[in-house]
C-alpha cells in the first residue's frame, strides 16, 4: 500500500515539474511516504534535505578583498 501511494505521489510530482505547480515539494512528500517502508527512500530524502540546507546557506564567504579565492 505504501509503495503504491508513495509511488503515485512521486509520479504526480514529476508531472507537476513540467507544469506550474509545486513539483519538487510533492516529490519530496512522496519520498517521505516511501521512506516509511524503504531505506533507499529515506537515504534519498536525507540527501535532498542536505542539498536544500547547503543551498539555503549560500556560497562560502569571500576573503575580504572582493575577489573570491584570492590570496595575499
């Protein structure tokens, strides 16, 4: 039952990516449902969460002279 419901929600999310709608959120919700039953879905969901956290933090700070990565 979890497989069918989670798989359907993930497929709905994939369809929503091509249309105006919250496709990524729906796919993550489907992975959350699949994660109840399957370890691979939990790992994939955790990787997606960590990618979102990294993206929200932004790029690393600059050295202070205006050029990223420049050393004195």
